[in-house]
C-alpha cells in the first residue's frame, strides 16, 4: 500500500493525498478494486490540476476530489459516483459508460465528450463543445455552455439551465437538447421541436436527478431536423 | 513565480522554452537583449561598446543610452556578426533556448529575476525546427513580445505580404509571422487592441496568443477556441496559463476568480500607474 493511501476504518473514506504520492498510484488503487469492495468511499486530496484523476473506474464507489482537476478527470467512468469540489479541465467524464460525475465548479471544453451513459452534473458553466459526440449520457449544466455544444451528438440528453453559445447542436443526430436561457445560434440541422409530454417527463426526471428545482415550461427543446441523414442531390455542388 | 509556472509544464517535453521579463528600466536608456555563440565573451563586447552588461548564459543584456542605440546597433552588426539582437525595450528582457523548460529557466536564472510582469512559453514545435530562434517569445517591437499556442495556416502568404512592407524575418516559423503582423499594424499606427482585432481577420489557423507590452499583457483566442487557456484574477494580480496546473503555486490561487477567456475576444490588462 502506498504512503499516500490511508486505510479506512469502517464507514470512513479512504484518503489519497496527491501531494504525497503519484497519480498513477491512485488510479492503480482504484483499478484494483473489486465490485464487492468495502472501500466504497474515497477522498482525493491536493489534485492541483492534475490530469486523468480517477479515470477508468469500474466499480460503484464514491470518490470525492478536493479541488480543481486538469484534463479527462473521471474519464471512462463505469459506475462510480465522482464529485469534483472545484473546476474540471477539458474532457471531464469523457466516454463515461455509467455512474455519476458531479463538478461543483466550472468545466472546460468537451465535458462529457463521446460518453455512452451515466449522469454528468456541472454546477457552474461548461465551455465549448460540451457533450460533443455524446452517445447516451445525460448532462445537466446549471450555468451556460460555450459554442459548438452537442456537436454531432448521437443520443442522450443535454440540459442547459443558462444560455448556449453559437452553433448549438451542429450536425445533430438523435440527442435532445433542453435550454432554459438564450441560444446564441443553432448549428446546421438543429431546430426547435415541440415539447411532447414524453420530453417533459424526461426533463422532469433529469432535473430531479440533478437536484435542480426549475419549471419544465421554461425550457425549449432542440433536436435534429434530419436533413443531413441522407444524400440530397441538390447538395451535390457542395462536395 | 514565473519560473515555477514554467517548470510545472516541463512534463510537456524537452523542446524549447523562453520568457520575457519586464523589470526595472532607467530613463534615457534602452535595454538590448543579445544572444551570442556558446561561450561568447560578452564582457569584451561590453568593453568595446562601452556599455553596462549583464550576462546570462548565452544571452546578455546591455543597457545603452537611447541617443547611442542606432550607432551601437550598427556597430554590433558590423563588428559582432555572430551576435543577434533578440529584443529591445526600456524594460523588457527576453531569453530563450532549446531544452527542458526547467533547464532553460535555470540556465538564465529566471527564479532570481523580478519585474512587474512576465511571459513564459514552452514549445512543442509544429511549423518550424526546434531551434533557439524558433522558440518563443518573439519580440514584436520595443518592449513587445508574443507567445503562441497553435498553428497558423496562412503564414507563408502573410510573410510574403509583410516582407513587401519591409518587415524582416529570421525563421520559417508561423508565430514570428504573427509577431511581424502585430508589429506592422503597430508601426502603421494601430493600438495593440486594434492590432489584435485585425489579427482575427488576417491570420488563419488556430491560436491562443499572449502579447506583452511595457504596461501589461493581452490575450486573444481564435474564434473556435481550439487551444486551451485559463485566467486567474485576484485583487493583487492577473495570471494566464494554458492549464490550471501552471497556476497552482500562485499565492491566493484558491480564492482567485478562475475563468477561460472567450473566443475571438481581445483581453488586455494594464498595470495601474
């Protein structure tokens, strides 16, 4: 066991201090956990903007990171509940499969990129390309998102309580985008849709899971106009 | 502090690094930062030119009376062909070299320098060779410098255009062209923010630029914001980094206002007089 790893007593979090031991030790310790582990609660101290903190976790443990993290935090998460008590750098929860990632501060670019499942909650703002190429993840951003968010998003739901930057949902497939604030502009093939009862129920559930109190009626929903799905001969000149 | 910011990014690789420091100046004097061949005798040069010199590895800073600057530049060109003038200004000193950022920083004694502001850069070369000349910052004019993260796609065209405007270039580097573009705009009477706004229209490619001037520094990201940038503001200072790791050792960082600069927006901070 590494020097940075403090074994936990019953019902106590395992402490891992990144000021003492290397990041690789943390990720190795998390990777070594079996699904039945009793070490279900972890606290990571002094992340200091390190990259790839708590990536590739495949067991349903709770991990709290005490500060700002760098690139790709909680990437590939599969089942863990990971909380960042600070800001996250580019690509937080990228390619998440399942579980929950909660960023208490702001997130940088490409939050939740390509993720297949799970829930990503961002208490602050997310910058450009939030949910780029998302494939089933649910993302709830309590602040605003930057430009090109949900670019080529395939499935899943992106909920934005604040505003959206330019070219929202460009080249969108079948993901849903809910926005409460203003949209600077919609990207190619993204359009506002009528909010069905099913959409409203889905949004209600997502807001509840993210612990947000907001009126569903305040949101608009955006989806794919589906005009880019098939080759159209009138566009031939553009190729 | 700039040294520790630079050293954090040593993990990015052993390409090259450089920095500009805005230290003390003296009225009526210009500082010329010179770079010579390895083991060049700068004291002999200073003696020959009758100027004060501070030697730092293969760089040296000479302090010359403004009235003698033109004469000394000519003297240097004629009698010391191996010596390059890296930068000039009333306060700016500029050092750069090949190697690990931490080593470059130590070689020049960055940790022992002081000033009102400084800009440091670690390079991962894409558009031109890993050489001292190709390292950043590039000086754009008196007390002005530029560092760049990104890659410009129209730098060859722009270099030709600028050469027709009598701008000269030392390398095939894209950032040097951006620096030349800003210098040209400033020479034509533009203010720094106007020159940066013009860069948005004229320079194609992706970039996060940081420019230093005698009074402060500016930041510009391309409209797509390809390259990362993070800012920290406190009551005492403003700091820029490509990523938060570079800022973690700054005092009071845990209480700083952290934000990412918006794309295609010119930011500028000036030191209160």
